[in-house]
């Protein structure tokens, strides 16, 4: 071990690089495993790019609902591109090293895009609430300028929330013998547990980010759908009620697809630390296919 610097006579070490893991125990067939991974990444990129192109080229889709859908698709592209290079590098070329600073950049973008996606899902639920509760004022409430301001506010919130994370990690003293990551990408809880010092501040700040973004977003989404349900039940005819609920089905499915993997991988990391490494790798990989913050 060569300490990078000394601080108060205590050896301080930051690894020049981390070693990423693929699928533990299946290294010999990484080439074959890369086929479904590559296919899923291709489908994710192609599908979201087609959504963006369809909304851009079709004037009838130039409505608030589809603008928010475009934001969601663009965020999914960012999430996919955040993990795809390192994951495929591990599976295709067995290139498992990632520089320390590059790792911090990757986890910043990974978690930032995840916060953005959570906020966009909240904006979409508010969009459905306005459309159902006050359809006559829908176009006047959600104007293009309002949607642009909402988008900028979402990006600003994600950036400000995640900006301290790389610096909180950079202050940690890492263990020279604990540079092996549990995934084929950098993920905040995984990286901070490679430190040999107290990580209480990192844990508390991570919890604050989760509660202040995804936690509040999920509560507000549930609240908005409670109001939507009350409004729908107040409609006169059953046909109108079914038609109103049908406009929310796709958004409800998107919310479930986002939050279920997040909860699953978080539970694995917090309560399944003694599970075999292959369990962590597969859960995290599934998570990256569907959204990917965990």
C-alpha cells in the first residue's frame, strides 16, 4: 500500500481505481451473458428514442402529457448510458477497472437521472390530476412555459441534491484490500462501504436524498391518485369513470416499474449483505434494465 497523502499522521488512501465485478461464478460465459444484456440495452435505447422521435414529429402529440413522457424517455436514455459502457466492457472485454474519479462521475449521473425520473413521474401524476379534475382549464394551466419551468426545476433539484455525494466520498479513507465493487458499475452504497473510516455522514446524507426526493415523490404520487380516485368516483356515469381511469393506467405501470426495483435492490443491500455475490449482481443488473438507481 502506498498512501496517497498523510492527514494528521494517519495513513490516507484513495484507490487509483476500483475493480468491478461481472456475474460472480459465471466469468467463463460472460460472452454469452452479454447477449441478453446487449439486447436489453438496445431495446431500451431504441424504444425511448422512438418515443422522442414520435412526439417530435407528430403535432397531435404536442400536449403536456406527451411532453412529460418525452422527459421520462430522455431520462431513461441517460440512465441506460450511465451504466451501459462499464457493464458491456466487463462482459465483452473483461475490462474491470474504473478510475476513482470516473467512478464518482458515473454514480453522480446514475443517481441524478434516477432522481429526475422520480420527479418526472410525480409531474406526470399531477398532469393526470389536472386533466381529470379540471379538464376545461388543463391547457391553460399546463402551458409550454410552465412545463419548461417544471423540467428545469427537476434538473436543478437532482443536481443540487446529488452534487455533495462525490465530495463526501472523496473525503473517505478507503481500504487498500477492499477495492472490488459488487456490480459492473459504480453505485453510492457499494462505493462508500469500501471505506475504512466512519461513513455515518454518507449514510445520513444518502438517506436524506432518498427521503427528500423519492420518498416525498412517492407520497405525493399516492396523494394525487387519491384525489384522482375521489374525482373519478364523483363522475356521473360508469363509462366516464372507466375512460378517466384508462388515461392513468400507463402512468401507474410506469410508477410500479420504477419503484419496485428500487425497493428490491435497496432491501438486498441493507438486509441481504450475506447473500451470495451473484444475488447482488443479478438484482442490480435487473434494476439497470428497468430503470436503473438503486
